[in-house]
C-alpha cells in the first residue's frame, strides 16, 4: 500500500513538473491577411471571427521569440533565433476574417475549426508540416512534399493536387468534380473525381480515387500506381 502511494505521489509530482507552468501567454492584434504560412514546431488552431488576432501560449520559450508579421496580405508565423525546438511548445490560437491559403512547413501543424469558404484556395505542406482543414471552394490547389501531410474535407468544383517525396494528400472526404493529380517519388494521393480524372503516378507515387468519372486519363511509370477505391 505504501509503495502504491509513493508511486502515485511521484507520478503526480512528475506530472506537475511536466505540465507546469505555462511560461508565456500573449494576445496580439494583427493587420488584415488572407493567407497563413507557419514554419517550425508551432501548432496553430484557426477560427473565423470579426477581427484578425492571435493568442499565443508558450512553454519553455519566451513569447517574444514567437514572431508574427503580415506582408503582402500574408501572415507568417515562426520562431526567432532558434537552432532547434527541443522541449519547447508553442500554440497559436488564430482568428481570421477571410482566408485563401495555408502553408505548413518544418514540423508546423495547422488545424481549422470552421468551414473555410473561398473562390480559390491554396494549401501546401512540406518538410513534415501537417494541415487539417474543411474547405468549400470553386478551385483547390494542393501541394505536399517531403513528408508533409494534408488532410482535407469539404467540396470543390476543380481540384489540382501534387504529391512528391513522401508527401501525403488525404482528400477522401473532399468532394471534387474535376480532378487533376500528380504523384511522384513516394507521394500518396487519395481523392474524389465525380466527372473527370487526369492522373499521373511515377517513381513509386500512388493515387487512389473514388467516384465514377465519365472522362478518365491515367498514366503510370516506374512503379507508380493508380487505383479505384
């Protein structure tokens, strides 16, 4: 009984040390932006609102090292002067008014809480970046590579997706009428094609699709694969 009690005391102490203290918290107003680019080991949770702003929560790092700036209509979120992330953790709760593009790179993770509506939307993930969104758009342009992952749902009339170098695009729940896809060097694509499909897979790239497109043009080369789900 004593041993059990000691175990739980040690576990509680370790938990308190691990989860202690939120080192920094900061809220910032932002200039208007329509695209977001995140790099480094930062987690961003996005939601739509009446004004552009960000709330930053950080552990093991001063909030002043979390850099947010807007240039040419794009918001960039990054860490300053850090050669490695280590045990640091940064979360940014981001409020936007309108959004037309998201990019995640170098281990950044971006999540959308709300349905994003846009005439055209661009999403990119590279170098281990991760993006999870729900989008309603006429045209969707998705590019993923170097171990990046895009998980996306919603609907689009026209889809163009390119996956390379171990990147993965999961659009099983992204309804699309006309789909154009390219997968290479281990890139993986899962998509929907209701009316037409133009797909090319080579050098170990793979494309899986669902739907019954009336027009279908597929090409494979050097161990590439295209399969209907």
